[in-house]
C-alpha cells in the first residue's frame, strides 16, 4: 500500500503543491471532486500523467484503490483517460470489467465524443469495440434520438443524423433507409456521412445507390468515398460491369463506370468494349474513358519497343480487332486516339488486321483511319518514329498497306527522312519499297551490292569493310560461306571490320561458326572475345556454353575471358548492363573467379556511392544462390567505420532475410549513426520481426527525426496502432525536420483517419513541413481536404502555391494546369 502511495506521489513531481494535494485527495476522499478546478484541469490535460497513473493499476495491491483508480480515470473524462480505461478493460477479468462498466455508465452518453474518436483506434479489438457500443446503447442514446424523430422536422432530422455521425452502429440502418430519398438534399447528404461509419452489406448497398442521386454534391460525395474505399465495393462494382443488363438506371450505370475508371481491372477490358458498343451514347462515352484508363494499367505511353509476343501487343491486337468489328465513326476515332496515346508502333497491328481481314467492313474502317490521319505518312516526325520503331516485318506490312491502297507521295515522304536512318534501316527500306513496286532507285546510293567473291585479298578486304560499314544483312552469310577459303590476313581484317562497325546480334551466328570450326586458336579466341563485346543474351549464352565445354582448351579460353574481362566488364558497366545479364555473369564470376568477392569488397570500400549502390543491388541477386558468401560479406561491412556503407548493407539484410538476421539487426538498431539505425528499423518492419519489436519502443522518442518516425511506422505495421500518438508529439516539436518526418510517417501509415491531424500540420510555419503535408493529403485525402487547402492558392510562397494547386487538382481528379 505504502509503495503504491509513494509511486503515486512520484507521479506528482513537477506539479504545484495545490495540484499535488488535490491529486492525493482524489485517492483518499470517498467522493472525489471532479469539478473543473485548476488542479483538476492540470491533471486531466497532462497526457503523460494519465498514462503513468494508469500503469500503476497493475501494481495496486488493494481492490479499494483499484476501484478508486477506475473512478478517477472515469472522472477525468478525457480521451487519454478513457483510452487507458479501455486498455485496462481489454486486459482485465470479469470483475475488473464490471467495475469499469459501472464507472463509465454513470456518465450516460456524455463520453460519446471520446468513444467516437477512440472507436477507430480499437477497430481491431472486437471486445473493446463491443464494450463501447454497449455503453452507448445502454445510455439511452439511440432511444432519445429515435424519440426526436417522432415529430420530425428538417432541423430535427439533420440534428439526429449529425448525432449518428458522431457515433452509431448497424442498428440504425432502417432509419437511414427512410431518409435516402428525402426531398432535402442536405438530409440525403448527411445520411451519406453516417453510412461512411458503417461497413455492413446493407450500408454498402445503400451507399452505392447514392451515386445516382439527383443532387451533384451527394453524387460526388458518394463516388469519392467509394473510390477511396474501393476494396469494400469492388465485388459489387465488378458484378455490375460483368452483368450490365442488370442495371436499369443509366445515371447509376455512369456512376459505376466512373468508379471503375479509378480502379480499372484489365481482365474486364472486353466487358468495357461491349458496353461501349451496346449501350446508349451517354454510357458509351463514359465507357470509352474507362477503356483508356484500363489500357493505361498495362501500356506505356508512347511505347517505343515492338514485341509481338508481349502480352501488351497481343491485348491491343484483340482490342483493335473488336473495335474494327464495331464498324462506326466512333471506332475509327478511338483506334486513332489509342495509337496517338500509346505509340505509333501499334500501327503494326492495324496493318496486320488489314492484310488478314476477310471482311470489307474491317478493311473500310482501317482505310478510314489512314485516310483521315494522313500524318501517319506525311508528318516527318511520325514517319521517322515508325521507321525507327517497327522491325522489318512491321515496316513491310506498313508499306504493303500503302501500296495496296495506292497511297500517293510515298517515295517523297520517305525521301525526307532517309538522312535520319542508319545504313541497316536504309537497306531494309530500299528492299521493302522495291518489293512492293515502289521506285526507290534514289536510295541505291546508300547501298552497294558488292559480292565478296573475288580471289584478290585486297579487293576482298575493301568489299568486307564497305559492307560492314553499311551493315549489309547479307554480309555475315557471305563471310560464312567463303570463310574457309580466305587467307589469314583477310580473316583478321574481317574480324577487325566486324568489331569496328558490325558488332551486334546479326553476326553472332558467324562468330559462333568461327569459334566452333576455325582451326587457328588465335582466331578462335578473337571470335570469342568479339562475342564477349556484344551486349546480348545470345553472345553471353555462347560464352557460357564454351565455359562448360568438355573440351579443355575451349573451356579454358572462355574461362580466361570471363576471369580477365568478365569482372572488369561487369564492374565498369554495372550501371548500364541489363539485370538478367548482370545476374548471370555475376553468378559465374562468384563461383569461378576467386578474386571476384575480393574485388567486390574493394570496390564497395573505395568507389563512389552510385557504383556502390549498383554493386549492392547485384549482391541482392547473388544472395539467392550464394547466400552464405553474401552473408559473410555483409557481416564484414556491418561493422565498417563508414556509416554510409553500414547503412546500405543494412538495407541489404531486408533481401537476404532469415532468422539469423535478428542477431545482426539488433546491434544496428542500436547503432550510433541515425541513418543506420533508421534503415535497421525499416528492416525490422519489412521482415515482420515482431520478436524484437520491444527494442523499438524507446526509439519512438529518439532525438533523430527519421529514427523516431521509422520506429513509429514500424511498430504500427507490427500491430501497435497506439504509437500513432507519438506523431502528435513530433508535430508539436520546434524542430522543422521532426515535424516534417512526422508528416512523412502519417503518409506511410496511409490511414485516412489521420487526416484531421494532418490538417493541423497545415498551420505549420515552415514551407517544407507544409509541402510534406500536401504530399500525404494528396495520397490519402478526399474532397473534404480541398477546403483545408484552398487558402494556400494565394500563398506568398510560389512553391507552396503550386503544390497546393497540384494537390487540389489531384483530389478533384482534374489535370493540373501547367500554364
């Protein structure tokens, strides 16, 4: 007992004597005085005191004092004291829960505002949530509001709905249904606000009905909520998309499409096309916008790489085929717009459709597209892009379409871009135009059909040099055919010319033939070295195949290239090599180059940060098959004196994973460097290391802003939502970076319930903190947020003004005016 009193007294240090005396009196008086005196207010507002006082509950030996503590916490009637009581209730037994229930019931529904704020916090705690519902229900709250509706006026109805918005449960759904078609739009709007609090199937159905409301504000409010909480409505929305005939109201249908446009599902693209084709213009027009949104989820804007085997190419082909069958003015315009938005290379699909079509209607649609959009041919930039993007097959189909339709001025159009094409494309273009009966004789100056059949070595070398410079596609075959008859000097010159001018995938077959069949080991090695210079999967595969050859000289030759040049090539081009080649080459080197890991270690310790970052990225690949080696390297650098290196390797632990990581992550969480510590906290959260989450709790009050914010984010993700309170403290910090990090953390938590807290950040005096708040609001905000941002449109700081405008436009789903 005495220990409890002494502990309680220790909590009162720092308070004035009058407040301390009042606090002791609360424990000792049979009927404590909870009137709003100065001491009462001082204790009630001190969040730290409330928390520490509540923690004494566990150690209190006397049941009398425990009851008294419950009475005092209830008497304070603050959000903090009620939250602590709910925590004690959650952990307590039946007798404790009964005491808390009796204490809180004394206050009727006077605590309802606190319950309203705390309910989202305890959403995941079913017992506490049910307890709050029970207290509100037993307080007569619902009965009193229902009684008011016995004589309803607009003011009374609005008042009742606003009270329901403060706190409600699923039991009020029938009352809400009565007012869903009330002639007063403000009543319907408030019904909508209450529905947001409920997540029952009936409430969701009722919410959906409002997207067809007569009032635009009600409609937009409903759409905004549904879009922001799409996961709750996705099944219903998709059901309507799958079965559009089940919708009788076209206004409702347009609302469904508008919601779907914000969360497009690529698998339903043909459902959208059918809606475009089968429904009236209003619905069809909205479906066209949805089609573009769906395609944007899979297609790059202005696609510049043609891959007919790709999912995107095949899907666009099916879309075009379906649209061509529509055979309307709309289909031609839509296809043209799709090509303009997603890349002219998709003209390749139209050309293919035309050449394969059996239907005149399809051919007429495609002809109309080319006839109405002459810029496909006449605009120099578009034509040059086509010639650079389309492969030989695509270019051939395109020119064949022009020939079939007897398009005029084809040669003059191509003549304008010829200087922008390389030798290979010039030769290709010449061949295709000629094959399609176009007179392209003027292009012949860039192509020399020289046969490499003379026995004169000097003439042979001149021809090889010219053809290599022109990148003549026939050159590899010509060399391959006569290779065995060439003198050694011609062979050496041919390899020189290929390396200077023609070292690409087209010569891989020739180089592979030389390597496989050439008897001269020096030339064999040169061909393999030339292959090593070609940045191609094919060349890499040949070198790897040579490395695995059962013939010892060949394997040694490939090994020599890999050991001598593989490491250098990998490290010097680590910023530009494709990931798959980087990984494959790294895998060979780590297994066969004994100096590879030493070189990696040296490079990490001495190179610039960008290169180091790429090396560490490579290590993430290699860790899949060589985890032990990478882990050993990681152990060395986790103790490196350079904090930047420790920080980067700490992030690598996230990829390596494994339970033994815990042994190394704990010291890093306690590292003296804030960046290392912050990265380590992120790893704990990413790997879900709940067993060591307790070491993060003290860091929620760390002096470093990033460490503190990361600790709160991590604990939140690991299942401790109460730590969000720490962000409130950070936001009150005089340090701008502490406030900025708190704002960032709110964004990472991405819980719309923190929006009110974010709105307080907008009053911050520092531009960086305000802009951070804009970014988070842009991420999780709603139309209500716009009201809080409008005042910044006239801000004296241009950057803030611009950021506010962009955020508002984003929340309204309107394009940003960059003018």
